[in-house]
């Protein structure tokens, strides 16, 4: 039996909870707050890219390495609600201003100063389906139309009345949160699965990082997503869309924690080439590199650690000290060019790109420890304990130490302390492999006049430099295993329990498919467990009430 | 040897460690080694010293303007009355009597004309000029004339830099290579973000050794890019402006003792910025650049420049420019005409004057033609 969606969002005392009108008919689902990127994309998909979004978003929260997991566990503060409200009013005003209303409205009101329920209904039902990721019910449409009519009556302006109603929809929980509602799962007695709208939403944000399109909503409404054939058809269609690259980008941006580039600051004296523009471009370079590798026919995920191919702007090329073919028209801004490093160039793969080495460095110096820690946590899904509170970092930070001239020497001296030694033994060798790249991303061979030793060992395999480390990671099974774990958590909005059989099966399929990420996404999207709200999940959601 | 010069071994180290190479051509002749740079600073080469202006510096604006009014035949009492209000910035133009008078002190056929458009038609204020013995620049005529300068660092005699001599007793035009002049620091700051970058390319068989080289000056489509700290950004890629007017700027030179030298009889023609030199010409083009351990270049370019170009870089700002950095712009024109040492025309008139500019440049790439394919690192860049 299909259960009606009854999850309701109650704003109480400035925090948002998932609950129901009464405790008896509580049917929880998974609710994920739209990330900044998703909010922006949904607005662009609904109203076009010219609508400006002004205002500050609450910071996204990262849990278990992913913002997408954190998004399922965050609420709204009263302050952020005020920000969302301001953004909503601004967007609604733009959508229905004199310049845009002709294209935004599917009809013309009978009078510009009086309510027109038919026209309002047309607009609100179309826009509502896009914003709420599901068709509005007749009751909901009637409610919104009535609101618009009341507002129009007060302000004596059809467009302004409609604008106020639209603004209220843009602050509705159904818009700000992806509410993946559930129904009883016939294949899992006593359990629940996502209902049609919930499936469409999960699928769309997973594959496209955006709201479902009209065709997916139609298929969901017809119940086609409940059949393997119908589901397969929609997934195949969506995988063939160019929007798949948006989904791939969004996942890797989240997994590699590239949002951290927004906070990267460098000492302009030490790293003069690194400015605010580089933080944006470095992040984009890595995403372009990854998307090109993994979405290529038979693209192998592991090659992101070894590829010589990338994309550069003139600014990034100056950091890499390479010549960029450049033939834009006069007056054209810097633009992206595909580029391939020479075989004997020290750079290969994303780990030696400006994003990774600068993000995992300090403002004034490189950090083998931060880099090694990021490699362990981000790419290998391992947890590195935080350092004890009373550690003395003096030697490590003293880059002009007359005795310990390289980072390796300083870390060795620092790790004499047995409290520190354990972790550093785990994280430093990989980080030291990247010491040829300073805190600003530039290549160097020596530090304080001493040749940098980048040799090391990981899992019993030796390497001599960063490129060698990339090859070692390419061949290590923990790398694709972690990718599967992260992608699954990204799609579900929660980290799956350890060694769940279906996740293990996905890992095997990933290897069989040549570590092809789109194939893995397809496999995951076709797995019934992907849409199953497990008892654990329900319990977790219930606890947020 | 110039104290800024680096050793030959030092240049070799620079080439392998920090310099960048451009392979603009792909034909068989591409065996030549090529290094490109982008202009990072530009200004007059100066070497002012205490006491190098006999009788002191030229007077400040208020004193000079009073003299100018006197030269125009105005009664002393009226001048005194007007000068009481001098410098009152609250005055509007219609009340700015001094400004109006100074703006039209040229006389053409007895009629008042714009002072700054007609400097030769303004009475010569007989400004003071540099009487010191040292200046930066080049010996352009090959002669060690008694009235020529000597280089303050190397002692080289016969340095021809009459622009320095003409302008060097006006405060904003005084300074040293290290300090720059107030005028050029301001002008460079104003034009560096809008002026298409100048590119300098050095080509030779082996740039780590002494020997003949070609030095090519050209202009980019882009402006020079700068780092967050205000210094020109090294290793950027620039597209060459295909404007044929700058195609001929290829000069034979040599690397000697780690210094790139050009001592040419040929002419340089560049285009710069509307603010200073829409056209920039130097006859008998000379260049001397040294490289530091980061691969950056610094040195001088010089030659005989049309006086008109030098003057209008100063004078096109009109009254505002005169108020800001010179007490007497037409006076500077007259000085340059009197001190001109360029080739004489058939009437014996000299319309160009020796000069030198202090320049800095950082390594850059010249863009190769985009073929649409994925670019690959050239062998040179990979092995740098």
C-alpha cells in the first residue's frame, strides 16, 4: 500500500525538525538541505541563469567526509532563515519584474491589478513542480493560488501578489530541503523505500546534482520507477545527458573537499603568483581534469592519479611555468585550454595540481603532514586522529632552522616525541612525496639549499617522487574501494554500514567495469538498496524530531 | 663591468633554473634558443645628485607663474593680487583667473592660444638644466665629448642623455635608478594596467654563452599581469600583437659577460599608451640588460627620441599636468630644443634628443598558435 507523504517540517524556536502533524501518523523520510551549489542550480534550472542570487548561505557541514552526508543532518537557524527569506524575495522580484515576466509567465493576466486565478495556477503549478521536485497536489495549488489572490487584493498588483507567493514557496521546507519521502517496501516486509517522488529526487540529485526534469517527474508519477525496466530506461536517459557531468563534478568536488579552496590564503610575499583568482581556477582545473578522465569512454578512475592531461588558464600556466597556446580574440578574457605535461615533467595526476598542494599547506609553507592526512582521509577513507593538544610544533614550523633544513628533517626531529611518532609514521611518507611542490604550488627541487628527498613507501611499495606515489595509489585497491564507499554515501546521504554486502558487490562490479565511474553510478542507481529506507535510517531521521 | 652584471656562470645557472623559453617558430630554424620577457617597469633613466643643478632646482609653481605673468606684461600689482588667491582649490574655472592666463599664454600671430599645444609659441622661461657630470645612458655617437656625461657606476665616458639634462632640475623628474622619479612612478602606475605589454625576446644559438644574439621587441595583446604584491607576474603567456608597424624591431646584439647588449644604428618603433607615448621611437637603438638569479632582466634602452614625443608625454596633460609635476612645461620643451643632440635636418635643426629609459622585465612565454589540439609541453619547458 502506498502511504501518503506526511512528513512535515516544523520550524520551532528557530530550528527545523522533521515531524508530523501528530506523532501517530509519523512517517519519516530523509531530508537533505540543499547545498549552496544545488540551490543555485535549481534556481537556474527553474528560472534561467540570469536570475541573480544575493545573500549568504549557511556553511555546508561535512560529515564522514561529505557535505551530502552533512546535508542530511543539518537544520536551519533563525538567522539563516532570514537570509533565505531575503534571497527568496529578491529572486521572486526578479522573476516577475517587467523585464522578465513576459517569458516567465505562461499566460497574461486579465488585469494587471486584479487576481487571475487561472493564470496564477498555471504559473505556480509549473514552477512549484520544479522547486519542490514533484507535482503539486490540487490542494497545494489551490492554497498557493488563494494566497496569490489575497496578496494581489491587498497590493492591487497581480505580479506583486504572485511574487509574494513565489517568495513564500522559496522559503518552504519542500524547497530548501530535499525531502525523500518513503512508503512501505513490498520487497522488505516492515521496511520502507522511497516513494516515487523520493526516488526521482534522489536519482536526479545523484546523477545530475539538480532537480528532476519533467520527464523524470512524469515517469515517477506513472510509477515507472517502481519497475526495473522503467527505472533502467530513466537511468539510461539520464546517463546519456550532458548533465551527467554536472553530477560527476558535484560528487568529486564534495569527495575531494575542494570547497576548501575558498578558504585558502597564501602569504603574498612568499607565493606572489597565488591570488584569489588562483583558488577558483585551481579548483576548476582539478574538476575539469577528473571529469575528462572519468567520463571518457572506458575512463578509469585510477588514472586521475597518473594522467598527464589537464586544463590550464594563463594564470595557472604561470604557476606551472609552462607555455600556453593562446589564440582568443582580442579583448577576450583568460580561458581554459587543454594541456598535456611532458612525460618527464614532474607533474602527473591531481595530487600535484595547485589545488591539492595549496589547500593542504599552510599560508607560508608546505605541509607533508596535512597532505598525507588528506590522502589518508579523503582518498583512502581512513581516519587520522587529531594531534594531542599539548604538542610542541616549534621545530616543524621553523622553516629557517639552521640544522633541520628540509621538511623531512624537521618532521624527523619532531617525531622523536613518541606521542607524535605513530601518526607521523602513517601520514608523513606520502606527504613528503609531494615536497617538490611548495605551499604556493610551484615546483622546487631544494629547500634552504638542500635537495629534497621525495622517496617513500606505501603499503610495502616504494616510490621515489610524487609521480611515483600517484602510480602506487593507482594500483592500490583501497583507492577504488574508498571511491565506492564515498559515492554510495553521497547518493544515500548517509554512510553505509561497514561491509554491507550490496556495497561489497558494487566494489566488485566497479573493478569488473574497469573502474569506470559512470558505470558505477549506473550500478548504484539500479540497486534496490539505493532507494531503501532502512530501519536504521528511519531511526536516525526520527531522532531529529 | 657594470656592478649589476652577473657572471657568465651565473647566467648559465639562470638559464637552466629559472628562465623560460618560447618556441614561437616550428620550422627548421627553431634550433635557436629563445627567451622571452614581459615589461615590468618603465621610466626615465636618471642619476640625480646633490648639487647637479647650478643655482639650485627650478622654482616652484607659484614663483614660476608670477614670472610668467610678468613675462606676459601684466602689472606687478595685478600679479600680486592674483597670486594672493593662488592654490585655492575651491575656485571654479570661471573664477580661476591664474589658470585661464596660464592656459593661454602661447601667442600665435598675436592671438592667445593654448599653452601646452603650442609650447614653441610660449616665451622661453629659461629653466635651469643639469650641469652635473654623471648620468645613466649610452654613448650613442661613439664620441667622448667633453660635455657628455659619465656613467656614475662604471665610469664609462661619453654618455648621451640630454633628456635627463633638460628635465633633471625639476623635482618630480629627479631620482636614481633605484628610486625612480615621482613622475614615472606615477605614470607607470597609471598605465601598467591598461597598456598592452611590451615583450622582449632574446634569441641565440646558446644563451648560456657569450655570442651574437637577436633582440626582438614587440607588443602583446594583453596587458602585463601582476601578482598580488604588485610585482609583474613571471611565466605568463602573452599573445603577440600582429600589428605590422612593430615587425621591424629585430636588432643584432650580443651577450657579453652575462649582459645582453644592443648597439644599433637602426630605429625602434613601438606603440605604448595614450597616456605617455602613443608612438615611441628611438633612433640608434641601444639596449643593455642584465639578469638576476630569478631570471628577471633589468637595464636600459636608449637612443634619440623625437622631442615632440618626449614633450607631449608631459604636455598633453595641460594645465593639470603642469600643476602636478612641472612649473613650466613649455620651458621644458625649450630646454630640449636647445639641448637636442640628434641628427640635424637640412636646415640644421635638431628635432630629436638623446635619452635612456630604465626598464625591468620578468620571464614570460610567447603564445604559440593554437591548433585546437591539446597542447603539449615543449622539450625546452619540460627540461627547464
